[in-house]
C-alpha cells in the first residue's frame, strides 16, 4: 500500500498486495461483526430485534441506567452487586496470578532443571483443558469441602484460567532481559534475591503489566466456568446478564454489553501499547 | 550498603552461595505457588475420573462402567459425532480464513494498522462469548442482517432458518475461535525471513508461487498448531451451542451441563467430561508430534 505513491512500481517480495490486504480486512470485519451489530442495536429506537433498526434512540441506555440505579424487585441480585463481584474477582485474580506467575517465569527462563518439559506442559494445560470439565471438576471439589466458599472459589478458578497468559507474558519479558544483567548485579554484591527483586523484576515491568491486564480481561469476561460455580448471591456480570436474558433477549442488555466491550477495548488497546504490536504472547 | 557486601564476601561468587539449593529444587521452589493452583486442576480432573465410574446415588463408593455404556447409546453417540464433526469443520474454515489475515498481519509496515489488526483479532477472543452470541442472535434471526442481505441479493425468497440449527452454531464456532488460528499462524509467518521470499522471486517465482511454495510450507507448524487449538477449543465449546443452538444442537459440553443441572446425574456428566478431556489431549499430542517432526525437518534443511 505504501509503495503505490511511487510510480507504478511492482510490489517487492514479502509485501502484501492490495487484494490480500482488502481480503484480510474483510475477514476481520466479519470476525468483529457480532460485536459491531450489538453496538448498533443498543442505539435502536424499535422494540424488536430487526436489523438494521427502523429508528435510533437512546431509550435502551435510559432503561439500562434505570435498572442500574433502581433494580427491579424481580431481579435476584442488582447489577451493582454483580459489577462489584466482577471487579473484586478480576482484581484478586490479577494480583494472585501475577504474584505466582513471576517466580514461575523466572524458573522457566533462568533455570535448567529436571522436569522442565513437564512444567512447561503443565503451564499451558489450562489453555486447552475443556472449560466445561474444569467447571464440573471444581464444582465437585468445592462441594465436597466441609466449608463454604463463594467468592474465593471464583477467584481460584479464574487464577487457573489466567495463569498461562500471565506466565507466557512474563516469560517473554524475562527472555528479553538477558542473564548478564542479573550476573552483573550479583558481581556487585547483590544477593540472588536482591538481584531478582531490584533488578530483574523492574526491568520486566511492561511484560508483567501486560500479563496483569490479560488476567483482568480473562476474569472479567469469563462465563463458562463461572456458570458452574456461581451461587445465588454471588454472581458476576456475565452470569447476571445470562440470568436476565435466559427467557427473552431484551435490548437493555445491549447497552450493558456496549459498556463491557468498551472496557475490554480500552484494556486491549492499553495492552498493545504496553508490549508493542505483536508482543502479546499466548 | 557497601560494607554489607564486604561482610558477606561469599555472596560475591556467583552460583555458589552458602546455603545453595540444587538448581532443580530451587526451580521447583519458584514454581510451587503456580503448581499449587495447577494441582487443584489436576486433583479436580482425577475426581472427575473417579466420579465417572461411580453410580448414581453412591457417587464415591460405587463402581460401574454404566455411565460409559450410556455414552454408546445412539443419542449420546450422535452428540459425540456431531461435536467432532463441527469442531473439525470449524477448524478447517477458521484456518482457511486465518491464512490471508495472518500473512497480511505478519507483513504490515504501519504500526497503527498493526495495532488495529491485532485489536480486531483479540476482541473476538477476549470479549465475553455471551455478548458475541447475542450479536449472532441479531445477525442470524429471521429478520436479521444475513437473511435481509440474502433476500436483497435475490438469492432466497423467504427468510431461512439459521438459528437453532447446525449452520448457525458453525458460524458462531468459526468466529469465536478464529483468533486462535490467526495468532500462531501469524507468529510462524513472521518467522519466515523475507530473504527466502526474495530468493524465490529472484529465481522467477510469481507472487502466488512464492506464497504457495515458500511461505506456506515454512509456516506449516503454526498452521497445524492453529488448527489444533481451534479444534480443541470448539470440541468443548459451551456458550455458542447453548445460545445459538438452543437445545437442538446438543454438543458434548452442553450435555455435560444438562446432566448436572436438571438431571443431577454426576457420573454421566463426568463420563462425558472424561471423553472431552481424552479427545482434547489426544488431538494435542498428535499435533505436537507432527509439528515437532516438521520443525526438526525444517531445522535440518536450513
């Protein structure tokens, strides 16, 4: 695309042509189409789900705001409470996942040890493990415990789900530092622990932050496992939305959805800025 | 601070501090907090395995293979086959769509465009599947966008049913798992140095030939990884068949949940869950084997 300003110069090998670029843009448009549709629908002035809407208005936003400030008596739980739970669980997930992922990433990049291959495989297990089975399995575990866990069992589940993302990002950040920095600190008299805490960890700050953001996003958007583990008085926003729309889809949900997508988009954009394009590891 | 270093001269020598653990013990010490959480996951899956051979009513003490036998009944067998078929088709379609996108992404020069592309790839992966399914409900409904487009193009006379059948579910599966195909393929293609493409072009290959005979074979490990991820992800997909399929497209994950929520049949749910785990692990191992072999071949040829 950038070469087209020159005279009719042929594309160099390794540059994508206009056709491939347009095709990719079209496919990506299809990939985000459900999200875009939802955003358009939230501004609908009609009461049905026809697309495109026959008129546009902010009526669903008003209705959504009304739901938020004065919850119906029919709802078991208000959106405010669900939002509070979601944010609490997401923040705790972010903190715990990061605290346990940083030392793990250190071991995986800096140490040669027996069982490393096994450890690496285990770390990516939650990525491919069927979510429904994870939900079922954790439900079995938590139900057989003699004491009640409500919010904490959601946090444990979300930490397991977010762990691979955080470890991958921290590992990538640590690989970029090089062990000579740490060795230099050790030469200058720092203990191994100080070399890690004062030198290595600050240097990999952006990778850690990226992992934290991803952990937050994963937890904030998680539905399947939470669906198995929620209790009637502790539910997250996605569960709240599902319980509200299980019988019929009412368009106020689209306004909530737009809010969530907006939060996600800001976080993703921040994530990309932090680690540079192509730097997010999965 | 300085005299502290002097009073502990032994810490100056790297790798040989006084109370040094063996490297293996030290590494596992660092890994132990994460392993605690992963241990919960493993213990939980073992419980599922135990539960799957239990009997209803005496889940922890009984032993029978009845739940697995039940999976061989036509209804369940059909669900298993349906799950595998939809996962396979969605993996093929997702990879075919992902290849041009990944190639474009790996060769984009403008930083802004790269960020926009990456955001468009990450959104479907990270945004709550429930919300995306709501979007699909609007697109696929009888008066939805797709039906209107098809009528507008004169391809159909009356709205066709897209919701609550396999077509709708398949579209949802492809879209939600699409990023899992793009990301590994893009990273594999970024690894193919431009000099190979230039060499091929110098030798007279057309642009398409360069792509078809150089870039594509060299990024095959990424393509296999992408296909595997999509397959595994969709084989256990829950939200998409639940919302877009109603109860008419009973994929395995939906059955697992149905066995618990209305039926309270824990052994049956666990047996179906074990089948899901085994399927996933099998496909991952196979893919690992093929990509490993392919990678070694590529390395040997360079």
